[in-house]
């Protein structure tokens, strides 16, 4: 069976952890030209005519602080030019 190509595709899920207005209403993952990104979507209401619309943001995937530290430590350990 052929592997499914997710290039330029994504998925959104309702954000059940929304606690503030600035938090997105929906979040998910999207692949843009072969690069995985995070997508956030807000449902907004126009001040002009009261119509609803979507506002979206695409960013680098969220990485927990602990994972960031692990990535940095691992990259330092893998360096070939360590002095010892």
C-alpha cells in the first residue's frame, strides 16, 4: 500500500484548553512545502458589520521547555570538536 502524502495538508482541532480570549479557538498541525508547522485559528466578529470570520496564524511547532533543553544538550554532546 502506498504511503499517504501529507504535503500541503493540515488538521485543526477545537482547543479545549482555551482559558483567555488570546488563546486560539482551534489548533493543529499543517505541512507547508514539506515542512511541519503549527496552525492556530480564532473565530472573530467584525466590528463593522458583525459578521464572523476566521483569523489564522502559522508558526513553528510548539516545543516544551524541557524538550528545548534536551535538544540543546544533545546537539552539544554530538559535536565532534569537543576538547576532551
